[in-house]
C-alpha cells in the first residue's frame, strides 16, 4: 500500500495511507492530530519511500521480455499439451492377433478351414494393402505426426517458460536498482 508524508506543524512528517484519507493522523513526535487530506487530494503529498524488504515483491520488477517468455511458453505448453490429448490416432490394425487366435481356437475345425480356404488365403504378407487399409494407415500416420508435433510444441513451450522463469528470477532488472 502506498504511504504519503503529511507534514506536521512541528516539522516531522507523518506517514499516512489512503485508508486514512479524510480522517486524522497523530504526530509521533508532538502528539498533535493533523487532518489527512481527502483521497483525491492525497496525491498532492510526497510519497513515502517503502522500507527495504517491505511491499509487494512483484512490484519491484518491471515487465520484461523474460516475463513475456514465461507467459508465451506457458500458454504454448498448456494449449499444445491439451490439444495433443484430443488427437487419438485411429486403430491401424484391422484385426488384433490375439482376438483372431482365440476365435480360431474356439471355432470348430471345419469352419476354420472353410474360412481360411475362402477368405483368409488372400491376406498373405506379400500382398499389397487394400484401399481401406492404405487409407487407414495414412490417417493413422497423420494423427501420430500431428500429436507428436503438438507434444513437441508443448515441450518447447515448457522449456521456454522455464528459461524465462529462471531469467526473471536471476537476470531481470529491478525498478529501484536493488
């Protein structure tokens, strides 16, 4: 809180705050009560210097590029990190190996052979992917790339915020030169 110096008739300055505006202040030297100006006139008094170590710690520093780096890095990290969570790639595999194996083990042998002979014989390793498989793979690759890019941006934002925070703590100039 800003303090002002109210001159007393004895020559001593009385420290008053804005909460005392329009009231009375007692002089610590002579004990006389002096009238404190109204709030709008309080600014005409001299401002009292804040004692060392008192006051708002954040008020002793100006806004610098380091503060901007902290803010921008934090915003980037938070937004990119949250956005990356919303990009879940679709499943690439059309079938899960474990599911196929358990289904084949439960099915009667003649049904397994019939399915293999008619449909699964076309699913060899040497065949080119079908159009659906190729589109699914491309979509999955796109989502993976996008999600990883957002995660990288989030990590870079966090590093920028950390670097800016360290810069503010150790290198940012203070207003009063302390």
